[in-house]
């Protein structure tokens, strides 16, 4: 500018000063990130977060929000508010209604907790931000690969869903009642490694309990139950080499293999109609509490609900020693367990608001915050540095309200994740398709178990009653119905 001349007009002076100001403001601090340039502590961006957290989880999350607002948020210019929308389904309905701009629906939140299927539906409306441009390769590399990959809906490197805390499935056991059965029958915990092993254990337990009342026929007790049939069918098929929900470009083409389906049938329908398995209660932990089950396969996060004692009746109860093992697999299959846990999606907005959302989410997934919150929620953290037994155990042991069963279950959880977890890509109709998986085989087994019990009551033996139902024709009829129902959900 020194060579600009001796005489400069008034307008030229203004232009030169403005240009210089812009140049200085843009270059004064090479260390500033684009986020810091866009956000202003004197004019904070308001960010609203919707979750389905309730009770202890809600308290833990809101404590984190307050901590963020008082520290990082104040520093960079972001203020977060939180609202729980009730349960998982309530939140999904509320967010979807907002995205569709239905009459009476609230405005879209800045950030919402969601499962992939719901996020995918809203993303197809063009209302979910791609967070990939806001993360460096190093930042993305800090996450556990499979956890982060769930947010890449199109397989193009996008990031529509950021993991916050995760779970899988573990076998959770009443070791108090397991001990006498194992001692008297020679059963071992190693048999839990395979799905077939659990089926064999369950038959053995039924026969062992039945023999304790020789004057009453066929009154053996069930041993095992499953909380999620959809997980069983999806991961069981995957273990046996068939991706039940094979998705490409958002379109699902089911890979329904007859042999894989028969293996799944033989290790759920058959033991359930025999009485070796049970599906009573909303969750299998209900039957653990009454002593009607020894163990179940459920979400690793459900460990906080595992009962502390068996209550037989008003006068009889006894404490439970808790035990946990990694999720099983088919003996001829590869290890594969479900990847569970919602993530955070950011509503598409202006860049400044999206940057504010990302600031909060990055802070939330830092080691310290992510570890403590995950423990309080009953989950595991999502970064490689945080998701180690040493880190989680050290933090958990220093927290006053850590559930005692959490640490017992932790080793089984991490072993399951290490062996391999899986979440199918989201697709149109995914929510309805999963509902078919949740009920189809289970409903057939429960209904046929009632037929077996009615036949026993009328004088038939269990073997005779089961034989009339456990046929190739029954399996084929179910498979045809299942295929038809599943295909219908995909349009």
C-alpha cells in the first residue's frame, strides 16, 4: 500500500482500510481453526439436543451438558440445552414429525439421539448434516472403526451418525443356580461358546430338573432365553455366511438361505417348544428374577437390570451371584455379534450452527467425558483410547454409583466387541423389516409351545406332542410365511 500515491480519494481510503482490516482479521492468528473463526463467545450459538434418556441416564447427560456450557462451550461460544422426549419410540416419532413439518410438531432440534434406521429416513428427506467435513482423518481414526462406519449410510465416506456410547450382547448368568447343575451334570461354562452348546445345555437342564420330581412327568424348567430375536436372525445368518439384510445404495435384497434359516430354527424354535428355552416376560431378566431361567442373551447394557436375588414367593428369596460371558456363535460360523447403541445426528442447518453442534459432540466423545458417561449409562465408550478394560475399570472403580455387575460384565463385553460386531446398513423399510424378524419365529414357537402344553395336559407325552410339530413341513411353512412378510416390508 505504500506505493498507492500521495493523493487518494475518500472512497478509495475506505476501501483500502476495509481490505486491510479483512486481511489482518483473516491472518492475524494462523493457529485459529475455522471453527474458532466462525464461533463467537460473545454471541453463543444455541444448540438444542433431543434424547430418550430418562432417570439416571438423563441426570448423567444433563450433568455433562452443564459442564460443557461452563467450560468448552463458554470458551468457544456454544450453549447447549437438553430435552428428553420420553422413550426411544417417542423420540423417533417426535423427530420424524418435526422433519416432516407436521401440524403441531416442534421445530427440528439441532442434535438428536437416534438409531440408524430413523436417521436414514430423515436423511432421505435431506435434513441430516454430513459431519465428515468437520472431522480430520486423525479425529476419525480415533474411533473404533465399526462404530464410526455405521454412520456412513451411502458407503461413500460420509458421516451422518456419530457414535456416543455402544453395547453388544453378552450371556448373563445366575451363577448361584448354575453351580449345583454344573456340579451334578458335569456341565461347563465352555459350552456357552457356541449356540449349539447352549441348546445342549438347555436340554440337559430341563431333563435334570424334570428328574427331580419323578412322580410328575415333563415338568422340567427352561434354562435360556433371548431378548432380541431380530439380533439372533441377523447375526446368526451373518455367522453362517449370509447377510440377511444385504443393502446396496439404500436398497435391501434379503439373502434368506434355507440351510441358515434351518440352523436358526433348530436352535430356537425346537428348544422352545420342548420347554428348554423360555420367552416369558417383556425381558428375560423378569424370568431370572423368579428363578424360571438360569441365563439369557441380552444387551450388555441391560446388566444394570439383572436382578440381585431370586424371589420364589413372598416367603422365599435368595441372592444371585452374577456371571457374564461373551456372545456365542454357531460352531461352523464366524464370530459376529450385534453392534448396539444409538448415535447423534445433526440437523442440516447453516455452517455456524453445524460447527457449534460438532464442538459439543467432539467434546462429548473425548476420553474423560465419554468414559464416565458410558459407564453411567451402562455402555462402553467409542474411541480406541477410551475403550480398554484398564481405562474403563479405573474410571468405574472411582465412581460411587457404578453398578457392581457392570465390571463383571465388562470383560465379556469387550471380548465380544473384539471378536467382531456387526450392524447392517440402514435401508428403506428397515424398521418394519426388523419388526418382522422380532416376531416371526418367536410367535410361531410360542404358539406351538402352547399346543405342546395342551397336548401334555390331555395325556400325551412331551416327545409325542413335539414330534407332531417338529417337522420339515412346519419349518417350510414358517419359512414361506417369513419370506413373504419380510419381502412385503421392502415394497
